[in-house]
C-alpha cells in the first residue's frame, strides 16, 4: 500500500523587480532578484530561486498594521480561504524583509532597520511587532499575485507556494545578507535563462517557467500590469523520465528539465 502523499506546506515567494537605468545593449531594462541557495539546505539545495519561504505560525495579518487589499480580496485572487490568503501575503512580505532586506511596508524605513531585520530572522520579535513598534503598515498594495505552484505528489517535502511580483520601493536596495544563500544578485530574465540552458545555473521548474513568462516584458511596470490579468490556478507538475532525464510536466504538457538543464524545454 502506497503511503499517503505529504500535505503541502503553505509558502510564499516574491519576484522583486527593477528597471536597470543603463541596460546592456540587446537586453531589456527588466531585472529580477535571484538567490543561489546553500548546498546544505533541506529543500532546493544549490538551486537559484526567488526570495521566499514557508508560512510561519506568526504570519497572521493584523488589520491595524495592514494597508491595501485585505485577506478577503486576496482569497478571491488566490483561490484560498481568507486566513490562508492573509498568511500568504504576510509571509511574502516577511520573507522578503528577512532574505534581502527589502521592506514592503510604509511610510518609510526605520533608521535601525538592520537590527529589526536581525530580530525577525532570529525570531526574537515577530514581523508584526516590528511594524507596530515603528508605526508601519504592511503594504499589501505593493504585491501582485502571479501564480500558485504545488510540489509534485511523491516528493518528501511539498509546498503550496504563492508567487507574487513587486517592484523594489524607491530608496531601497536588495542585498545578499542571508545565511540561506551563497550568492544573490539582479538578473535580466533572458540572461538567467541562458545560464540555465548552459548548465551554469540550476533552476526548479516553477522558477524556470516564471522567468520564461516575465522575459517577454521589457519593464517592471509591464509585468505588474500583466499580473492583474492573470488567472491564478494551482499548478502541480508531474515528474517523469524522458530520454534518460527527469522532466517536470506542466498541465499544458510543457516539459521542463527537473534535474538541471540538460537540453532545451520542449
């Protein structure tokens, strides 16, 4: 008798976007922030990913420190109940702050933001506590839903991950000051995909697919505008062996290598 599938843990990830003021000739100005995870991680070790992580018990919205569309609105957008929708958004903002120092909150960034970030990472304080202590509100209006991906059935660790897009607020910079990544930098989507195709970068199927989707846009404003028109349905790939390699098969029968690039996607 086969064991029951692992129940996916809720998670959130954010495509942080910006427009390079002086793009490389032949490249669009659009850039996305990517992190290469340390090889010792239990999930996606060595993979290049967008900032994000699992929903924590403390990721429960506080209406007194929340601005923009509420959990009920996000529930309709993401196809989940309001509690989970609010947790997705809260986790997305918290993880972005923890992993790359970008605070999707307002009005402004506190002068001792590094200390607050360290406290949240170490779980000495909750993210909501930091917002309240500094008179800030979570800016849900800065996020735009892009997709939901669920790890294939049969995987020992499974996640139900909400993908959001957001432009880095003016005056803020994303950094690589996280213990979960060995490298973090801005990439033009086409350049990242080329590195993947050359086996110089490892991408999971959701990351590769999302980079392919945003690569068709020249600027961050176009990505944000497109996000509002996307229909969000959970995507659960299946995995099969094809030509001696593992591939992730998407609902539209597109296949993406699941074990490194080793060839172009079909």
